[in-house]
C-alpha cells in the first residue's frame, strides 16, 4: 500500500513537472490559454466532487459560489487599483462571502433529502442570478463589464503558472481533507447516512462543513476565471456552470479528486476541437450534439468515470493474479 502511494505521488509529480515545463518548450499561445482554462475548471470540478463524490450531495446551485468569486474579484479590480495585493484580497473576500453564504444555505437546505435538496439549491441559485441581473449599478446586468488585471498577469505565462500552482495546492489540501478522519465520516454519510447518525455522528454538521469547503474552492476558481477573461457577466452564475462541473466529475470519476481534473481536460479539449471543426466543416456547426454523443459513449464504456473504471479494472486484475494466502484458502 505504501509503495502504491509512493508511485502515485511520483506519477503526479512527473505530470506537474511536464505541465510546468510546457510553456518553455511550446510557443503556442492557444495551448497556454486552453490549459489555463482546464486548470481553472479542474478546481471547480474538484470542489463539486467534495459534494457529489465524497458526501453524496447533488447540488444544482454550485454556480452561485463560482459567480461570487468572479464578481468579487472583478468588482474590486475595477473599483480599486489593479495590483497583486488587491487581487489576493479579492480572492479572500470572495472565499469569505462564499463560506458565509454556503454555511447559512447549508443549514437551511441540507436537512432535506435527495431531489428536494437539489431543487432548493437550484431555486436559491436562481435568486442570486436574478440579483446579479437586477443589481446593475454593481454587476451591469447581463451586459457585464471589463476590468484591468494586475500588470503581473499581462504575460499569459505568468497567469498560467499561478493557476497551475493553485490547482496543485487545492488538490493537495483536498486530498488531505478527504483522507482525514473527517473525510472518512463524509464517505460514511454518502454510503449510509442513517447508520452514520446512529453511531453518534451529527451528519448535518459534517455536510454543512463539506458544503462550505466546496463553496470556498468554487469561489477561488471563479476569481481565476474572471481574471483569465478580464470580463464578467451573469453567465458565471448560470446553470451551465453547474452542469459543466457535474459532467466533469462524472466523466472523470466520482469520488477520486484526480477524476474531475481528467474530466475537465476531456470536456475542455473536446469543446475546443469540436468548435474548431465547425469553422471548416458545416456538419460540426451543431457540435453540442456530437458532444452529447461523446458523453453518452463515455458513460457506457466508463460507468464509474475514466479514473474510477481504470482503477476498478486494475484492482480486479490484481486480485485475480494475487496468490491465495493461508487464511483465504481456509
């Protein structure tokens, strides 16, 4: 088990090194921007995996936390001097706002079960979307507004490294979180909440904390997304953002953390290439249909997601080839 853990860490370290070296060996601005987007949405997908994969919570309102981070950073950079200090302060403020909102919403909604909770989160997210559309003095409604990013980020390569560092740090923190005793209780809640409660655990307490953690991480990804575009409008709070996070988590592998990163890469690359083909081949103008077909095939051939299915097959192969011990024979 220890050797497996070491090999996994070595493999992930190699991938991080390759990604860190990539901008120096490639002059493609398109690939730099595309990988930056993948890093940002990987953070969002990992935050959603804390809810769906480790706690068993299906939320249709995750986009509101993403939007809070995006709007907080955009408004502060527009109304204040766009410096690195203001950028970091905006991220912190967005996280605090997301933590506060997710805490109170969690207390009010997490007592409900399954689809009742999902529908209520959708309704609350809709309220925040309407607020963003109507509060035009701050958000400019659906028209949105542009703002200046810090001078440090004028070089896209620097922002690439910032998003990569954020991705690595978030992954390490969330891995520590889910592998802790607290994370084990979350998995128990996902598997059987009633039995977990009978063991003396306050399941609502654990679910609220998981919701706060997920909301804070989603806010971080929203802040990075706003700076990557230098523009923000109400699209950052729409249902599409939540569905993207959901699809990335399911395609990559629910409850794996690495899976959402893989899922974000698959979806972003697929969207990029299909939309690019639409320019040359009219048949791909409705590329969203082909994307739906790819998603259906991914679910059929990878029922547990890409990472989850690969892990399951490797585990089955190991158990078949492993010789039986004395206890197993008896």
